């Protein structure tokens, strides 16, 4: 494990989550016991654990898995405003709990269980909680989730309830929930934290990059990712770097981090040419999964975007909701608002001619639409009321001639 701030290296330990010397973020570096290769991977069943050589699996340990990963990469065919950009959507909503968080959880919960932990804890805007709750259940561990009261989407709360997590709702924002979790873990080391400063989680999430290359048969020009705590964009970039290091690809994509305008610490900094985020004390957006004012992984994400010659941008809530409807109504893809931010960002980059005709872009659709039924209900549809079956027949038969 290496500290990205002071560069010190440490022997791997499940409990080593921040640098003991400087409190910087740590990065896991997996030394493959065998050389990774596409042909070897292709022989294994698809999913996160297919990429075993580049994953940190403790010796003799069976992964805690629910069959995560190998999500569909579908071509966007019906959205006209893209004007000749080849766009593919990585549909992370079809993971076991409905978001990409499962890729990280399978690895981190496996590591936690192997270390003898009995309880996991997370602060969450919703999806980390659902995912942690499910994987903890599979691992026979307790899950404690700390969420901002009234600020998490209904589907996510419902999942956590069903999976049997203990739910602590705090009056405050996600950032305050995370502070509480950090302090709780300091006071009671029996709690194992699963937030995305936990570098083991990012190891699972980097497989998004591996799958994109495998499914596309090459490296796209752009990868567009919604950014909240900024772990995922960092993880995906790390995945591409590792493929390059082992000679499995020979070029790299440009990474785009999309934030909601009301919660855009990184995009605001980027626009002003600053190298550190402009923290938001009161983040606000319909895209609750990225409603984060102090992204903990910002140093990794800044590095990913800078190294890849990419950029951070922001989109407003109307653009997000309109992109959500476009994906659903033209492509049959139901995603939660945070995920639609990637399409909204892509449309903006296309309009500004930053992405050019003929280029290939992948948008990462991070979570399923069912997560947030309120946003689905607000999409608006033609809904007609018939007082009896005869009236229903008259209404229905008149519809197509109107
Ligand atoms: C967690 C999440 C994000 C943000 O990912 P970060 O790693 O926090 O940047 C985006 N969309 C959805 C649906 C999420 O659950
Ligand atoms: Zn350090």
C-alpha cells in the first residue's frame, strides 16, 4: 500500500485505510502472482473476480460475492444531439443491488471478513448503504449505516431496511455523516468502515475499466463518470493505468468527471484553474448520490483527470432530469438522476465541441432508476382516467388517431 501524499509504502493490512504518518489516502498495489492476460481472463466466468490476478484476494479466502460486474455495455442509438459521437452506456444499474458500489463491496467485505471483522459501518447517500448491507448479510456480518435524514432516495432506504441494516439517520448532510463514521471508528476499532477512502473498495471498482476494454474490444477516447466522493473516477483511471502497465492496452482514455452544479467542488475548482476543490458547505441537487460537498477522494480524482488530459464539468438539475428522460424514453435505460449526469455532461461537451465527431465515448450509468421512484414519478406521462371498461376502450382506440 502506498500513501499518495507522502509516498511511504506499507505492507498490506485490511485495517490500514489512511496513512498512519500523514493521514493521506492510500492506494493498493497488487503484485500479480501470475502475469495477467486477456486470454486467461476470457476463460473464467465473467464478473469482478475474473480479473483475479489484479485483485487483492487474501490467500485461501473465498470471495463474498453476489455475482457483481459484467454489466451490459449498450450502444446509444437514438439520441440525436450527439451528432456523430459513438456513445456506449455502461449500465451499472444491473449489479446485484443496483449500483456499481457492489464491485467495491465484494472486495472490501471479503477483506473485512478475512480480517475477522464482525460489523461494518458506512456513511452513505444511499447506494453504499444498500450495497454494504447486502454484502454484510452474505458475509454474516452486522451492517450499520449512517445517512442524512430525509435526503436519501426511497428505493435505497427500502433496500437497506430489507437487508436488515441498523440505520442511523442524522440531521445533517452526508459530509457530517462521514465525519461521524470516522470518529466512531476511531473510538471503537471493532467497526470496519466501508466508505470509499477504504482503498480495497476501489480495487473492485477498477474492474469497470477492464470490462469496458473487453466489451468494446479497445479503449474509448473518453470515459464520462458522475462524481460525488470521487472514488469511482479514481478507481476507473487506476484500472486503465494497470492495463497499460501490463501491456494489455496501448492507449489511455480521457476521463471526464461530471458534478451537479449545486454540489460541484471539483468542477468549480477546475473552471477556475485551482488545484484544490472549493468545498460546498450546503450541497444541493436532485442527484442525491452525488450530493457531496467535501469529496474525500479529491486528490486521487484530480490526479486522474489531470493525468488523462480530461476535465471536470458541472450540469444543472434540469439538464440532469432531462438526460434521465432521454435515456429512458429513447434508449430504454432507467437510471437514477446521478447517473444521468454522465449523459448530461456528454451532451454539454458535444455542444461545446470538446468531444468530436467520430470519437468513442463511454458514459458510466452508475445506478438503477428504481433506486429513486420519486424522480421517476416526476418524469411526467400521459395518464388518463377511465371510469369503466367501456370508457377505457373509447380512450384507447382514439389515442393513435388523435
Ligand atoms: C456513489 C455514486 C456515485 C458517485 O461515485 P463516487 O465514487 O462517490 O464519486 C454516482 N452515482 C451513483 C448512482 C452512486 O451510487
Ligand atoms: Zn502519508
